[in-house]
């Protein structure tokens, strides 16, 4: 289960909404609020706001009442917003993360955590009881490098999230080919380094997701089109790589390179889906042979160019894709038996980067 799915429970009787982050530097409108038709899955944009540059990643508080967004800028920052009938209301001022290029954020306890790609670090920001950001960020640096001189000259933290059992925080680093496990002190916000799991050199891990069993983790790599299946031990806070699974089953045309971006797991734990930029495809993997034995069963076009994000709706019946370069969010119906995807519609959203539901 992803960190976003945990907070994606709509309030009883409330209209289902989608929040779409985008790159203002690429012509995006910032954060778009859209109504979701429960019968068809169609999105109808209602409002848009650009509170700061490049709100490229969003997440909800566990109760769904506060939306947090990063500003993926040189001077990275986080903003908190209260969703309402008229759109988003800021909850206090924007808070800097003390680092550059935050690409991901999540909520654990009374802290918002950001993964800072350019700086290669993780930031921890305190949260007040009303959900607003309450103080100065603490920054915890990654260290190391990888064999790719262009992409791995130093650390590049790309994702940070708590494990489902609660005691640990995991951060994924594309630059060092590793996943770090931190032991958070919830009283102080300090992150103490616990373990670091090395993955294939040069693979560039970008994004991970937990299976609903709480003991299987899938790490998607950006620099190689592959998925690493890992065993997670929540008691000891250790991640053990088990196997590698190719994400693409067919050769790409000359001059085209695949850049996987995100992986998500079905709420019932029977399927995985991965988005791949470059090939602009969505890959379905079946878990019928076991959570630790994914196998490719289908591959479809993403409906646009450069699929940066991929997320199920709360019902699990549809999958939504943010196609950054073509500027749209496309949705797919999910076949309940096979997990295969059928394109059902799309809506223009310039420079779309992320989708969450509430």
C-alpha cells in the first residue's frame, strides 16, 4: 500500500475529489482540484492555484483533512492547505525544507518528511495539531555516489515514507543505488540512521511500495527498467533484496530509453502496475504466484507522453496516470479478474506530475 492510498478515504457523503500537482515551470497551473464522477471516473477541473513554483508532489494527512505539497525548486519548500468547497485554503505560511529540489513528501506522526533530490537529503518538518507546519525543518544528509557520472555523482533522495507498521522511515536514493532505513524520534523529529540496503550498481532506485502483507517491498529503478523484490522485516527494520524482475518485455525502438517512474499495488494485493517514461507505457504484473513472484501479464500505452505518476482511485476500479509532457491525466478501467487496463478517458492538465484523491 502506498503512503497516498493510506490517506485516500473520502468522508461519508462528500464529493470525491482529485488533487493534481503540476510543474509551473513547464506551463502547469500549480494544484488543480477536480471533481470525480463515481460512475465513470471522469475528472472535471473545478479550480487551480499556484501557491509557489512547481508543486510536483502532493499527499494528504491520514485523516484526509489537510493537503501537503512540495515546491520542487532550488529553494525547496512545503505548503499545507485545507480542502474546501471553493478549493484550497492555505494553512499558515510556506515553510522551507532547508534543501534543494524536494521530489516527494509523506506524513508520519506529527511530522512531514521530504526527499530532496538535488541536495541528496531528507527533511523533517513539525506539524501543529491543526495540520499547519509549525517550525523549522531538520535536514538529514545522504552520502555516497554511483557509477553513472551524469546521474550519480552524488546522492539523490527521491522518496521518503514510513513503513506500515510505524517504527521506521525508508528513503530511496537514486544516486547511491540504495534504500536507507531511519529510526525516527517522534519527540524531536530527529532521524537516526539504522541500516542501508545496497541495490544493483547503476540501477538508480526511484520509488518503492509496500505490499499489503507488510513484509514485501517492491523497488522500482529509473536507470534500468527493472523492479527489485525485497523482504521487509518490521521487527528489525531490515530490507533484504530477493530478486530482480524486468519491467519491459519487448525491445524499444532505436534511440528510445526507458525511465520507470512509479509503481503501485492493488488494494487486494493481487496486482502491481508500473509506469515507464520513454516507452510511455503502463505495465501490469500479476502476483498470483505469490507476493514475491511478480510476472508481467500486460502492457498498454499510457495515453500520453512521460507518465510521471500512477495511482488507483479509492475504489480500486480505476487507475489514473499523470502524463507530464503531453499535459493530461488519463484514467483506465481495471479488469477485476486480470488487472489489465482499458483506457476510459482523459482531461487536459498541463505539466501534470501527481494525483491524489480525497
